[in-house]
């Protein structure tokens, strides 16, 4: 019975692909079929026979040849899993993966946070590791393992070529089950979707391979052993931090665009690119997804200087087709600041191509925290002002009640969100605030000009909601 279930799960995936032959030598798993592999047609034939016989309750009728081929492929799966865990790294409460024999490794930024030096484990051996660079928006950190030579590592897959339904492996330390000297856990599933926009994960790979807390930073691998992406998020229900069948990974091609910057960052942050001054149309007024429609271009903005106009429709960013404004932002979010990109636009029935150099995307912050709301209609009262940051320098105080944001009404959460969306604010931009202050029985309305700091300057970024 054990063999039957093993083969059943195995054949489901080997109807699509073959696994590479394994080697004990460190280094990346190589591509391509090897002598003795099950041909795709044969795998499909065995799959059909196997499930037909399972339904008929006559598994014994599987031919000895087909059964032997299935056993061989199951053994190859076992060997492949061994190779998958060999490059996996234990770091903090999460995981990472080695991407070069001299010890470059990737993990999630939310695993590494602001700690610069780490003690990590690969197999039974411990190493020191130092952060080379962080990508807070993309949730990626690059580290260098000290004194490492000839480590097992993985090569990058071309994540643009991933297909829905393609089988994948997820490797990590789910719920810290391997913390006390054990090996990383391996789960398998398929790619459920590509180009998923989920918060700062603007172009994520979605998988149903079980991913749980502790898998963060670990690799999502294709069946030829290449790195499809770095696992980082799961979608949950009822505030249960456990797998629900939706795991998200940062794609390999996005990571590779940032690698040169991360290597040269000297432990600091790198930033994503944007085109400042664009406001997109979120709805499809013509009922067709035929490009990213530009609703407004701000005066004297980089977008206006580039030549973009209200009513333009962006159809491609480089070679990537863009079906709506969300997809445009999704593709844009995979490029670092100062990257040259080509925009293909439709204007009045004609096609134009523009070359843009992306501005740094450092989300601005006011350096304050609002009191937790019981009702979205409640006023926004400032609970905390972070020392040395924008609000503190301008003279904002705890207890002040927000009235206006850059001239827009902002008396409750909804109006504040609308005001923020209308006024794109990045680090270094001026922001006008009007607040109500109660002092010694009097109420005053005060206006302040703040210079926004970077949201990444906030203490414990991501743990609290901050504007």
C-alpha cells in the first residue's frame, strides 16, 4: 500500500516532466533528460493505466515493466529531494537558499530584518553570514556566508517561462520542525497562478505546495532543480497562520534584476523603480482590458517630461504585455530604480515608444502612528510621533487630530486614504498637514509642513500600520 500511494503521487507529476540524474558533487542541478529516463509518452501511458486500474480496484494488473519504471522514477524523486535540501539554509526562524558555491545566499527581508550578522546552518555545519543588501519592498535579502567553498547551490530558472500546472518543490523549516538538528522539509505541488499582485509582491508566483511559517525565505524549485522563486507569503483565513493552499513566491527574474545592486549595497537598502506623476485608471470604462489607461499626468512631473499624456494607453513595458493599470504596476515593480525601460503606448490610433529611466521608489512616511480605530468614521488621532522623523521635526504632537492632508479633507480613515491616493508622496517630498490640537481647555487648528522620510526609516517597519 505504501508503494501504491507513492507511485500515485509521483506519476501525477512525471506525466509532465522527468527529473535530472543526481550527483554527489556539490553544484547546481543540471538541466535535461539523462539516459534511462521515462519518456513523456511512457509516463502518460503509465499514468492512464495506473488511475484506470485504481478506479477498477485492480492495481495488480499494472505490467511489471511499467511498475518497474514507476519505481525508478520514485527513487529519482527521493534523490531529487535530497539535492533540494542540500542547498537550503536555516536562518533565524525561517530559511534561505545558496545560489553560488562561494556562499551567496538569499532569504526574505522579513526574516533577516535589520540584523546584519547571522549564524546559519547548512546540513550539520554552522557558518557566519553577513547581509550584503536588503530589498524591503521586494522582501529579499542577499547574504554572504563566510569561509564557504564548494557549497551545494541552485541555479536560477527563467521565471517568465513558468506555466500554470507546472510541478514545483518548496523547501524550508515549517513551524521550526527541523530546528533541533533536523533536515529541511520538502513539499510538492503545482504552480497555481503567475503574475499575482499581492501587496508589495507585485508579480508573485502562486503555488499550492504547502508553505507555512518557517518556509519564509526558502526556495521554490522547478522539477529540474532550478530556483523558480523565494517563498515569502501565504494567504490565510480566520487569522490562522497556516497553509490554506495559497503560497506566494518572489519570482527568480525579479530577484536577478536586483542582484548586482544587492551585492554592491554594503548592507543597506536597494529600491524599486517607478515613473513619478502617473495616475492610472483603475476601471475599464470601455469594458475591455486593452492596456493601462493613464487618467492624469501631474504637471512638471517626470511622467510629463517623458511625454506621457492623459488618455494614453500603455500596452507594453519592455516585452511584457500590459492588459490594465494593475498589471502595469505589477511589471514595473519588478525593476530596480534607474533601470531603463521601454513603454509602448497607443495614442489617438497611433503607436509610440518612449524610453524611461525609472525614479527611485521610496515610499514616504510622516513618522507617526494613528490611534487604533473602533469605527472607520472615527477621527484620526495621532497616538505616537517617532523621534527624529518628519512629524517630530515639524512639531506634530501625540493627541493631535488630523483634519487635512495636502489640502484634501482627511478627517477619518476613508477620506485620508483617498487623499493619500490622490497625492503620491515619496521620501523627500513636502507634505502639508492641518491638525486640531486641544491644550489647556482650548482648541486650535494648526498647519505644518513636513518633509517625508522613507517608510524604511520607521522602527520595526511592517509590524505596525503607519501612514
